[in-house]
C-alpha cells in the first residue's frame, strides 16, 4: 500500500466568506492563496500560513457552518510549548477569547478559539510532555 503524506487541506464551511477571511487572516495570520469565484461572487478561498506548511479552505455554506457551531473540527499544530505561549500572547493582544494553556493527551493545547460562526479552532503542540 502506498503511504499517505499528510493533509493537502482542510475545508470549513462559513456563513459569510468576507467576514471569515478577515478573521482567519487577522487571528491566525493566514494569507489568501486561491479565491473561488462563482457567478461573479467570491464563494470560497484557500488560505496558507507563511511557511506554506498549512492550507485551510473556507467555503460559503451558511447551513453547514451553523451545524458546526460549537464543534472543534480542527487542531492546528504548534511546534513547542514556548511557541504556544507566544500564540496565547497574540490572542490576548487581539482580544480573542481562548482557554488557558492546558495539558492535552499528548502535548499542550489552547482551546476555545472560535471563528465568526462559532466553529472552534484549537492550537496543539507537537512537542510531547516530559
């Protein structure tokens, strides 16, 4: 069997593509890589991080976004606990609500970060606890 090499992208539904793009850019520092225009209107976008190691796609689907409100479908990887503290500081500076850093099943995490549709994004370290 041929091995898989990781995720190509994760796609999330959103109710308002423009509002969500602003949030994901401002809060997570992602930049638009691809825009999906249909019938002259922006309906989706793919965003990348600065290191181009992550692609997150957003698709305007209001009913599906409402159904995911309160759910945490994505945990984004952070390399170290030190980097997670820097994310906590960034979220504080932006006034974005989030949990305290907590021990996870493998490393540490920040939960409670919610996008404009109430979909929770978690930040989770790759670094294991000692």
